C-alpha cells in the first residue's frame, strides 16, 4: 500500500479509509477523508482493514503554524468512526476534537462530518487518528506543522525531513480482538508484529522485501519526525551507528538533547535531528538498521516484544548497497533505568523567542491514582484476575462511556449523562507501589464522572502509579485541548512534603502525553484557559476501554474570547 499521500483534485478531497491531502500553503486547507475497508497484506496474511483514502498508514497533512484545516470525513465503512487531531489545542472549539461520546456522537456508516482544526500554538510533529473502538490501529497519519510564515526553526534548517510511524499489526480484525476481550473480561490478544510505517521489517516472515528504506546523503542533516501510533507498546528507538538530537516533542520545541536512543510512549511525537556522517569512503558501511522494540514494565501481561526495523541507506558511488545493514543496540525490554534516564534529559527551549508559562501558583491540586483494576463478575465466570473482569481506573473510578456525548449534554444542559463529582484524591491511601496489595483493593466500579474547572484555573495533577494486580506499568496519560508542563517525576509513593522541592519550574518539557513511571509518579501543571469539554485518558487503548479515563469541563470566562463557540449545525446524531 502507498505510504505517501496522493494528491486529489484541486479542492483537496479526503476520504476516511483513503486519506488524500492536497498540499497548499494557503491559510485554510480543505481536505476530505474517506474511511472504508481496504485489503492489506502483512506477515503473509491479507486482512480487510479500516483505512483513510485506502492508505495504511494514512496520508500526511502539511500546514504551517497559524493555519486552519477543514477536513470532511466521509464514512464508507460498515461501522461508526471518529477522527481526533492529537495535540491540537482547538481553542474554544471542542466540537471538532473527535473522541466518540465525549465531544461528539460517532459518524455513522454513510454519513459525513466536516471538522475545523485550528493550528495556533503548535509547531512540529503532530498526528491524527481514529478515536473509536480499536480503529486507531490502522486509521492514523502524520500532521506536520512547519514554522509560521516569516519565522524559522530554532535550529539549523535540515536538508530534508522524513516521518516514521511506530505501530502494531494484528493478523485478525482488530475490533474482533477487542470484542472478544470485552466479552470474556480477559486480556486483549497481543499484536502479531510491531511496525515502522506499517511494515514489520527484516526479521519477521514475508516482510523483508517491503522493509521501509530511508535514503540520505553523506554530510547533510535530516529532521526525523517520530510518532508512536501503537495501541499498547512504548518503544525504545535507535539508528545503528548514529547519535540522535531531540529538538521537539508533542508540537513544542526542546533544548537540543543528544542521545543514543529514544524512549517514546503511545501518543507521543518527537522531532529528531540526524547527521548523516557515517559514509566517508569505500570501506565505510552504507546501510544501517533503524529499529524499535517495546519496553515491557510488567512481564506478567501479554505483549509482542519483537523488534521492528527499517533501513537507513546512504546514496553512494561505492558498491556496498548489498552489504547487510549494521545491527542496532537497544536497551533491554525491562530497562526501567533507561526510561528514567531518557525522560530526565527533556527540557523546554524556554527562551525569548519560545517562552514558557509555568503557573506560579496552583488553584486546584489533584492526586490521581492510575490503576489496573477489576470489576466483579457473577460466579467468577470471567477470564480476568480472580475470575473477574479486567478494568482500569483513576482514583478508583472506572470511566463508563455514556450514550450521549458529554459535550452535547453539557452545552444543552441534558441531565443524567454524567455527574460532576470526580474526586481530587483517591478514596483511601495505602502503599501504592508495594509488591503485595490486598485483593480487596483490586475492585473498582463504573461511573461517568467529570471534574469542573473555572476558566483560567491553574491545575496541578500528581499521577500516582500503583501495583494493583501485579508489577506496575508505565501509563501514557494524554490530555485533550491542552499542553502541560511535566514538572516532576520519581519512583515510589509521592511524598507531598519532599518531592515538590525537586520540581523543575524553570524549563520543564511541554507535552500533551506523559508517561507515568512504573512504580512511580509524575506531576503536570497547566492552565485551564480553554473552555469546553476535554478528555483525559491513558493512550494504551485497552486501558482506555477498561476505564482509565475521565473528563474535564472548563467553564466559560467573562469575555467573548473566553467562551466556547457554539456547535455547527451538522453535528453527527447519536
């Protein structure tokens, strides 16, 4: 399948299942996404998968900071779908944000919905993806935001850029995998392969001929745009023989950070400078493996630990292109120290041209436990822990998706859809990271609870990982409609007296997805200056489906520019 976007007619029509993108530099870009089932072959298996404009991964959308996108999503599939613009702030306009039953009802088969996407503060690599069921597995693609007209990168302009998307592949219908897990109450079947741009790479069956190749010229620099679109895997990533320089993450610039490897969670993006400095003479190697392999925090869960590969190839006059690529070294599957070391090196650029605004005072303090849990099953007949159903929770609340979207219910004051009592603290405290937690603490309950914030409130959230149901995992928490500052992280149980003294309030990284460390905690701070309804959830999709999510409602402010815009007249019906 094509890995590049195909140009459509002059109106830039996109279909969701085959996404097309017309590249123009006008301030408003019009696109059409057509979503439909498309045959696709991987690992000797041919599946019908959901695609946009027939492409997997979907095509790239290009824009510049300050532009607006108008994307008409046409659903030609046999199931409901939605599309989310991951990392886009969407100021005052949650109506086009995309998560089903949160900001909209899904787009039904045969229907369409035009979304307006405002690119305001974002610069760098973002992405779009389905936000319905497990459709993200194949419905996703890059959103590249170049610097605003008249401005430049805060680093030397690269010769070219290229995008690599880390993902996963199932040999069976991924939504049947989801349905089977929900019906049994047990674990979700692991993927059959990890992928780079949809291809498993050289070390899995029927893959070698299609391994992705990136061509570079000696002496030139390149901007690698890395996206983790996986459903469940956090990845270590590296390129054999080459150092990497991180210069951005989640649509924000960072201080240049030189490293031998990258650690990237589901939902995150990174901008990385690569110097093509290896091929110097006829005795030099011209081919180098690009590789990613999962980090596995909990060895008790099912996972696919296979390495996925692409190849970096130098354009050369020498006759070495048939040489086997140089192998790459990556941290071990369970190397938590490597995860910590990489995360500690990330800092905002935080200079005059790219200032940051860390809150000086905090109005709302929240302490949220992040847990895999279970829900009691009659007669212990389910396939989850202790005969119960797998669940997940925040502060022991397992989110229950409503049948009417929360934004609609909030805007039109429809009662009975949600309650406003999401707790600021867990219901009880214990040693959250001890090895043996009593089984009576495993159980959670489903509810649709939201947290209401006054406009311009400053918020601090301490996410506390727990060891409920065995060794803890990393959890990539993603907040819609905002970016936030990751001001601290650490191991063990958060100490509210000592740990805030270690916060970085000078140049913390600005992100929209943060990994909560295994057996540890992370603190974020943000200002609730975007009125609307905004989803917060773990970006490991089975955890989200199990209930590791909640919703913020930010009320309107006092002036016109602090109020949510009204809905378009053509919102999809439930």
